[in-house]
C-alpha cells in the first residue's frame, strides 16, 4: 500500500472535511479580526495581542495544510463486510480478563484514532491483535509497560 495513503472511515472523512471547512470559513476570519484589532493598538514591536494573533494564525494555517494533505491522500475504508470477525471499521466489545473490565472500541485508520473516544488504530498493538478475530477468541497484548494483558472478544 502507498505510504502516503491515509485510511479513514466515512465518518472520519466527514469530520475532517467539516473541520477544514470551519477553519477556512470561520477561524481564518476570527484570527484576521484579532490581527486587525491588535494592529489598531499601534506599535507591533511590543504588542502581545498582535504576537498572539499571528501565532494563532500560523497554527490555523498549519492545521489547514495538514487537513488538506490528509484529505488529498484519503482512502475511505469500506465497511468491514465479514460479519463476526474484526476488521477496520468494526465495533468491538472486549473484556480485560484480569480486571473483568468491559470496553468497546471502533477499529479505525491511524489518522482518526482517538482512544479517549473509543477509536483505536488498526496499527496499534491492540488493534493489530484484534484484526481477524471472532467473539470468544482470547488475545494477548503487551502493554506500554511491558505487561501481557489478555482480552476476550465478546462481540463484533
């Protein structure tokens, strides 16, 4: 697969497209207004508001460029068709065997991974271990701390 390809679910593609549109149509104008207001204060050499607004503008433009690059190279992941097995786009319910803790994750491409929102990358240790597995399977994943953690797949 091409290294430049960014795997996204249809939902992830829509989220990034909406964020890009918001940055271009709303945030750019807000930042331009801040710069205009800061310039009205006079001397820009000691103008903290101006410096802050210019930094914010740079961050907005950097994010716009990144999103445009991601969307240009995006490949929409087809909904995983093989029912009962884990694939990119699957929603998986697993149980931590040691702590009897149940967790639910969506397997997504790395560009839209957000573990705090239950979206894990297909290339993460857990995501990789889950791919191709079925309910009832037990997987073992090495944690960042070097511990082996066993999970049982409850539902796909």
